[in-house]
C-alpha cells in the first residue's frame, strides 16, 4: 500500500503542477500583444498573429569591449543638455568622492593606535571640525544642487516646455500596453479619430530633421518611453496624457525600450524606431493613409483607440 508520506508528496506535486498550469494560462501572452521584428510591415492589423520578438544585439563579435559601455550617439538637436547634466553631475560627485575617500583613509591612518600612541577619538564638535563640515556642505550645495536646479529650470523653459508648432511638426499618439507599443498618426486629413488614421505596432516611423510631438497614455500600468539616441525618457501613465517632443537628425533604425518594470513580460517591451528621409516618410504616410482608409473596419475597435489631440 502507498504510504501516507508518499501520498502527501504526490498530492503536493499534483497541486504544484496544477498551479503552474493555471498560472501559465493566466499569464499567457495574447499573440497580438507580442513584440514584432523590425521587418514587420506597417500595415499589419492588430487582430493578426504577431511575429516572434526580435533578439537584442548584445556583444557584437569583433567590437572593442569598452565600446559596449559607451553612451549611445546623441542624434538630437537638444540632447547636449542631458549630456551636460549627466557629465557634470558625474564629475562633481566623483571629485567629492575622491576628497572624502582620501580624508577617510588619512584620518584612519594618522590617528590609528600604534606602539606608543593611543588611538584618538573625536565627536567632531571642535571649531575647526565644524568649519570643515559646513564648508564641505556648502560646497556640495552650491556646486551641485544649485547648478542642477538652475540648469533644470533653464532647460525646462527653453526646451522641454517650449513645444514646437506649425505644419512641420509630426504628431504621434503613443499607447504602451502589456506588452507592446501602439502608435497612431493622423492620416491625409490631418485629423485623429478618422478612417485614414495610421496604426502601427512596435514600429514607429519618423522623418529626419523635423520636430516630433508625442502625446502618450498607458493602457494599463506605468511604462517608460526610453529613446536613448534622442536623449528622451518619459513616463506613460494610465488615465493621464503625457506630452513631450524631440527631433532626430540621422536616418536609421533604432530601438525603443520600456524604462520601467511593467510586468511579467517586461523584456518584450521593445519597439523599433525607423527614422526616414523626409521624402520617404511622406511617401510612406501617403500609402499607409490610403491603405488604412481602404481597409477601415468600424467593427475593429482595437484599432480605434485614441483621444482628442490638444488636451
């Protein structure tokens, strides 16, 4: 006969297997939400089966090791602002780290216990110790905090909140979801919410050298729009529209990543950004707008997402 211990072990095993099976079914990813490869055509409809997610490049054979740790090339007009803030903060904090580490090692060595000398202890209450403390505090505040506050307000007024206007501006709605990126462009009529709207999944097409205005709202949880070559990172929040802008001055293919841990399949939250020459972009939008209008299906609600531009 089967022992009580063996029966208990089998019950636990069956329960674990059933739990994993149910859990796997619960978190299974819908095919239409999986990421696509860079070759995915822009006309793919949301109700069609998506292709397998593309693999990352990783370490390229023959590429110098240190090149893997260099920042991505800055291809935007205003990206130098972010570069400056990052480099300034890094060098200033590194400088203070060197000062503090040097002082720490010096005091530990100079005032150590040794034959004929008792270790000295101080509570830091003397006049010269307090003077050094407040001098360092003031130096950190002035050289780091005040400079960063000044640069932040300056960049916000001159760039981040100085939204571009005019016919040259390319408007794109972005709606990230678990686990895909949805993009929408106004068609030939220039209006969102009409039959010729252009919808793409995990592939964002942009013209080179023109300002890109983004309005973004998450479908489910918080996601992060991270486009390194444009030095742009912005949060996508459910129920709230985030707006920002950037430009890109080099044609090519780049990657868009999610900067926040957004769930089980966060690693699939990658999209492709294809920056095109302006003539090629105009040709693509014309073709895609015509295709969208010709294939418009009022019953396909998944492709009719969006909101009123300008909110």
